[in-house]
């Protein structure tokens, strides 16, 4: 049985499947109607009573009791030197059994929106009504976070070094520690990011739709945008999927800002996911929310053809027509103006903030509505022909460690 099937099926699993190593007293049963059982006679072991038997959740050498929330700390295996601040981890361990969902953010220390989404969900979920366990790691790269910086002390990108190695670079050791200490405990994982290098993204799921368990996972996020993306080597979501953990990236807005207009819908998407995974009390949403389905998109970047100052003329989420002007580049010396137009009709899923650009800079990310079926077909075709791999959040930093052009999440 795949992890995802396990995740979805767990609510209906047989009691035997729930046997664990550290039994504790189950929550007190409701007062029975009728005469009490004779003293000293154990109550009959009903299926319902056995299902309530849930053990503490062990993480980072701590035990979190059922029905409670606990704050833990994670440190990289070899530390990061003096002044190191541990990374906060919140575990919400439900009173009833269910899947372990991990919300990871702050792998890039300057990407704030996802940190706030993860924080909100981690604080609002009532552990006594939760089925399963929520692990929230909102600020994995504390070093970058305290400096409002994407990178690690050695200027490496942590999201290119998973699953890491025990004896590699700082980034690789940190990735190894986090992956083994935390990620391996997850049944499913959401990794929050934002646009990179002064770009902003409409809230959107990026996932490898060629993987059936991942595709199934993308169906849970309400009416969120979903884009196929094979991802780049070393990304957390790729390493997690390779280990059998369905994982996606959730892009939310721009780095270095807190954008409520993006944070709120992203938090709603996670609430929808937890309902879908049967982790939230069914009473709370019985007959309530309409069933929403994800919006699959096929997308590509539109690049500048001139150097100068980029000025956008469209907003995130705008629908654009073929040939519509998206923005322009003004050369501040020659005053020459070059327009950027939409090569096909679609929706603005991402865009560069107004800034100085060179020719070839990826400025506007335009998505075309597609069906889940079509998105999966195109994902498979792209996998067969690597030259057609989706190009997203292209990296154009001249001083980048690797100097390669690939997606950035
Ligand atoms: Zn990121």
C-alpha cells in the first residue's frame, strides 16, 4: 500500500493497524447509559474503544501526548557555530489516529508568507479535535531568516541539497539532519516558498504530476492553481517523493513581504487539505463547504528582449489576451522603450517586480487553463523530452553558486 493510500485509508484502518509501542490511557469514555459494569471487570474491548488507543508522538527525542500541542527545537547536526538559534518545530498530536502532515517553510530565510501560513495553521488547529498529527517547521533556515536572506552562511541554497549527506557541505549536512530528524516522519509534505529574485507568484501548487501519489495529493488543496513541475535536483519535495512521501511546493507571493491577499487563500487551501485528509473533525465541516477542485495550468515564462527598467502593466491573476501589452522596458540612457506582449492568452501566474533587467530576463509567467487529464499527459510528454521541461522562476543571478539556469522555488 502506498503512503498516500495509507494516509487516506487510515481513518478506516482496522484497530490492529493502529497498535503502537507506547500505549497510554485512552480518553475517558462517555458515561454509559444503563447500569455500570460490575467493578473490577474490564469493559468489553469494542472497536471504538480500541481505536481511541493512541500513543504519544515521538520526535526529536521528545514525546508529544495525544490531544496536545508542543513546541520543540531542531538543530543542525553539527551546528552553525556561535550564536546559533534553534529552528522551532510545532507538533500538534491529535486525540485520534490519522496521517502525519508536515508543513515546512523558511528553507529560504527571506520567504515570509509561507512562514506565516504554517504558523497560523500550527496555532489554530485544536489538538483535541485533530485526527492524526501535524508537524509544522516554519523556519528551517533560521540563519537566513534572522538576516532576511535566502541562503545559508556559505551562500548555498538549502533547497538544492536534499536529502543531504552526513559529511558534505554545511547545506548538505543541514539537509541531511532535517530530512532524517523530521521529514522521514511525514506521510505527506507541503513545502512553502515564494517567487525568487524579486518575482512574485499567485498562490500555486507545483508538483510532479507524473507521480500518481503526488497527483492524488494535489487534488486536496481546494480550488488552488496546480502546475506540473519536475523540479530541480536537491529540492526537498523531490527528495521526499523519492522516499515515498507525497510532497508539493506551495508558492505564495513574493520574498521579503507579508502579503495577506496571498497568505489567507493559502491558509484556506491547507484547511481544505486537512478536511480532505480527514484530519479535521468532520462535524466542523459537515455539509458546510462546497466541494472545490484544483485548477490545473500549463504555463511558460515571457522574457524581456532589452536591457533597462522593467515596468509591469498587468497584475497577478489578470487574464490577458493574445498580443496584450504585459509591460515595457525603458533604457534609462537612450530612453528607448521596448514593449512586452502576451504570446498567447492566459492568466498572469507570476511576474517580476519592477526592477532593472537584462535581455532574456523572465518577466511574466503566463498560465493556460487545462484539465487534470491534459496536465498529466503533458507532464508525461515533458518527462520523455527533457528539453521541454517546464521553465519556472528561472534563475538569473550572475553570482549564483552554480550559475545554471533552472527553476527556483
Ligand atoms: Zn524558496
